[in-house]
C-alpha cells in the first residue's frame, strides 16, 4: 500500500464507520425545478433524520450506499427470538426487506454458536434512508447492516439497557491482531454472513481478516468478500448486493479476485510499521453536507410520501 493510501485511510478512520464508496456512475440527481422550496439548501441529513417512519411506497433502494435513500423501508422488530436491536433512540433499525430477512437468518445461525444466543444489531438505516445526522457516510439505501461483535448472551435487555450497553473491541496492537475476546464463533458468524449470496462485502478490522485467513482450512472463497477497513473492531459491517429488479439501486464494484489475504497482511504490516507521511500527498478536501440535489431524483418523492 502506498504512503498516500495509508494517509488517506487514516484520515477516513477519524470519521467513524466510513466505508469505501461505490464506484459506479451516480444516478440522475434532482433537478432544481423539481425540489420544493422547503427542501432547497437544507442539508439532506436534516430532511431524512427528521423522518420518524418509512415512506408509504413499495420497497426500493434508490442510488448508492453513500448517496441514496430508501422507499418503503421495513422496521426490524426491536426484539426477536434470536436478535435485539440496540441504540433504539437512533431509530436506525429500518432497512430494505432483503436486509431485514438477512438479519433474521444470520441471527438464527449465530444462535447455534457456543456462547451466542443470537445477535445484537446496530445501525441499518433511517426509516427513509438518506444521509444520517451523525456517524456513517453510508447506510443510506437500507442495504448496510452493523452487527456487534459482542456475543448476544441476553436477549431480554430493556430499552434503557440497550442505550447503555457497549460492544466489545476484538482488536490488539491498533488492529494488527485479534485479542483474547475473539473466538472461533466470531469466525463462523462472519463466514456465514460472507457466504450468503445476498452479501456483496463485509468490512472488519485488518487483524480479524488476517486471523480468519490463517484459521480457515476449508473453502476460502468467502474470504474474498471480507475486506479490511479501519474502525471495525466493535462490529462488522455487512453490505448487501442490490436486490434483483431494483433498477434505481447502484451496485458497488465486485471485490478484487482472490481471497484478499495478501492485502490483509499488508494492512497489518502498515499498522505495525507505518510508512512515513508523504509530504506531497494532497490534503483531504473538507467534507460538505449533501443536499437533496446530490441524491437520486426519486428521493424527493420518498421525503414527500406520507
């Protein structure tokens, strides 16, 4: 990895759960003449963050994971037989039906692992997707899911408890290695998530990817979907493929061929021995808030729906 790349990714790490953005062309953005006056000039995160429930439309992801919105979102029930949604005050337990079904399926598998009764589920999307008031730059189209790495041993937590409970970090040496909290059950749950054909990518810290590469003795094809990324040592992030027939959904490019283990090892080496900063590296551009003009044109209707 080049020095420029290392510096760039370190900068992104400071912003939290900010995964690499899709590289496919953006959908047609909103024409100014079609934007209601009340929406003009307002940060999109305020428009979407204020929505308490899903739009009254058929389920559809519009745009990309980091520049889109969600029509007809479905709420993951706060508690199920093998899961609990956490941080309910954020109202981010909404997603495309495909995402909700995925969570239920993966949680049933997790409940078969030693020491796990299911999953603690973090952010999916806001009721109508779109940019969030705080945190992620992705999770906008209802197809991104954060799964806590803390084993879900108690599925009777109150709403208050779910605001105060924290996940558990699995990293050691700044993410170069897993720590003693990491178990084979973590490996198997990530493997099950990556092996699901609905999954496009999984983001997790480099030390976990490298450890799974060392431990896997069977089929290694699933490792291709598991990509190292900064900050993902309390949870892993599942990114689902666009649903079949979702014409307005922008897919992310497929992961590079191979199992990606050499790349993970390079990440580990760069963590342990960081390259010197490149004095000629361009300074990161200041981020600006997205507006409705930056999003697919369908997002106006998503906001206007009752």
